[in-house]
C-alpha cells in the first residue's frame, strides 16, 4: 500500500482557476501560423503574431496551460541559478550578454502586457536570490556577481537574505517578478480567438510536413499553414534529433502554509536542490512554494519519499503549519544550458521549435514568443544565434555522448524480472514478467488489475512505475503514461497497448 502524503495532489495554479473549453479542430482550416502547444511559449508566440496581423491556430493535445506551465513555480527572472560566469566561459561574452538581455526583455514584456491589458494575475516585482550555505560555494557566487555586473545585469553580492536561516553568500537580481501563470495565460487565451485566429483543444498533432504551405496532421484532421511553431515541450516531429539532445528532469513542489509571513523574494540554492517563492491566496493568506528533489525523468525511484524529504527539509527551516498542495513537474535540459529556439534545422524555412528551457520557462518561454515572432515576420532577431537549435559547440560533445550512452543502456540493458503479480499491492504498479510476456501491472484501490505493455511507444524503452504520481514513466526521453495507458507527457504520441 503506498504511503499517504499531506496536501492536495493538484497544482495551486490549476486549483484556483477555471477549466477551459475550447473546441477541437474542424476539418479544412488554413491559417498563417499553427502553434503546437498551449503553454506559455505557444500562447505568447500566438498572441504576438496575432497582434502583428497574422492568423494563428493554437493546437493543444489536452487543455491549454495544463502541462509544464500549469505546474511551474512561475518565477520570472533572469537569475538562472548561476549561469552568467558559465556562459561567458563556454559561449563567450557576446552570447552571454545577449542571453541576459533576452531574459530581462522577457520580464519587461510580461510586465508591460500585465499593465497595458490590466491583467489580474498577482504580478508583483520581486528580487531574486541564488544562495549557498556552503563556504566552498562562496567563490562561485562571487564569480557570478562579477560576470553578471560585467554584462550589465542588476546583480549584488550579499551575505544576508530575507530567508529565515543563515546563508554563506548570495547573489541578488533586483526588479525581477512573479505571477499566477494560469491567470496571466488565460487572459491571453481569451483575446486570441477571432479575426481568423483560434485555439483548439483535445487536438493531438501527429505530424508536420514542411512545405508551402506546411501540412499539420492531427487526430482530428489536417490544417495548412505557412509557418509552424512546435512548442509542445518535447518536440515530437523529431527530424533534428532533439531526443538525443534534451535531458528531461522531474521535480516536486509543496505549497506550505506557515505561521507568519513567508520570506519575500524568489530563492534557489546553488545546487538547485531547493527553490522557494511566496504566492498569495484568495483567502488573504500567502503560501510558500518549496520546490526540489529533482531527478532524471523515469529514474525517480521512490517518488513518494521525495515529497517526504522535501517536507522534512522545509519543516527543519521554516515554521510550517500545513501542506496545502503538492505537485510535480518536468523540465527539459540542454547540454549548454541554453534553450533551442528557432528553425528546427539549418534548412527549415517554415518550421520552428521552442524547447529546452532548463527549468526557467517563464522568461525563456517569453523569449521564445518574441524571437519566433521576429523570425516569422522579419527573418531575424538579435538573439537568434544564441538560441539557434542548430548550434554545435565541441565542448558539449562529451556530455552528449554520456547522455546518449545512458539512453542506449536503458534501451538495451533494462531487464524485466520474473515477479509474482500477487506481490503488487493496492495502489501499486510493477513491470512483471508473466506467461503472457512482460506486463506493466497496476492494481487499483479496489483490487482490480490493469495490464498494459511496459514498452514506451516513443522508441521502445521499458517504463518505470512512478508511485507518487501513479504513472508509467520512461527513463529515455521522459514520456509518461496514465494507468489506463493514455499519454500524459510526450514525446510519445500513442497510448500503451492493453495486455
Ligand atoms: Fe523515448 Fe520512451 S520517451 S523511448
């Protein structure tokens, strides 16, 4: 029997906003731009393109702002843990400067829209901090402050923060921000349909054929468009081999009610183990979101214990009264820590991608919208070379080789052990070897057994059971499936076979 966890298993963002109900795609539509994926990157790009006079159709497999954007901690900041010293050394000062400028411009883009459209989304300016409790990490903080100041970013070195526990050192970026991501994006979505533009939900894109126009094939029919943006988190039409260049990670969030006000600011430690930010509730109280316990997707082991360790950490440092919510999320990481935003390949003329936001999707997703708008309208943008998906840096090759060796090991060496299905308790799942072959077996609380193929429909890796989320997760590229076999998270497009 799985251990029970405190808090409601839903994201605060989803629990405090209404559900959307956009229609599915009708047959025979033609627009200027199709945007695949209704998260922050997709809706921002669609909004900016519609404002520039283009007709746009956003296609979402489920409901918009439900995926990664519905499960983020929603920090809008250019302070991406420690990145600027790294970027100067690995990509050069010009690219590091452009990366920082793009992030700061994204913050101002969101701020201006909230102000101009009077969007009620709990947007507030807030300082962001990366801190360390270890004397050995102090030098990294100092180097980051020096690098960020050199690039013209609003960085300050500190040895004291608003956190209620001592730190060794911290870097602070002034004038960053936080908001309620669903309130913000549902406001954008309200203004999108009309004048030839649309949002379609429950419409899974299966393939994109480049051309003039491009043909987008969905499970509801086809749509033609001059340009297509794939902003579906993990790209599915993967001719550019993103599967070999992205590393999906999962992490966990607790929304805590404290005795007293939470610390004011956006916080993360240098090891990216813990992230904190406050969020007001409609009842006037303010919760503290604590995130962490990250791991490679499909390799989380006892994911219930991850929530428990996060709670133990929080209770050891903060006056926690109650856990109100808990949820988990998935982010794609790139080897050089810069997202892939731009033409899918060097030869793509009308097919664009936005992925690999490295856990910083609020600014990088907004950068994606701005950059792709410019590429589609003008054919260029000053940040294009930095985010170019076709870039290649020889320094990244060893890590890419390691990453792909790990995936190959899962493909080739993951074995299913003979297990007695009776050892699977209520609420538990296991991949077992039976007389009928390998089976992903889940026993529900009523004792009913659900049998699925344990083979991921993306590229054939063996799935792992995720006890906290009750899902089947793939260790290769992060696809996830529900206990009924339905796709929860791509790149897989097809559900698991029933056994
Ligand atoms: Fe690629 Fe499962 S996600 S094999």
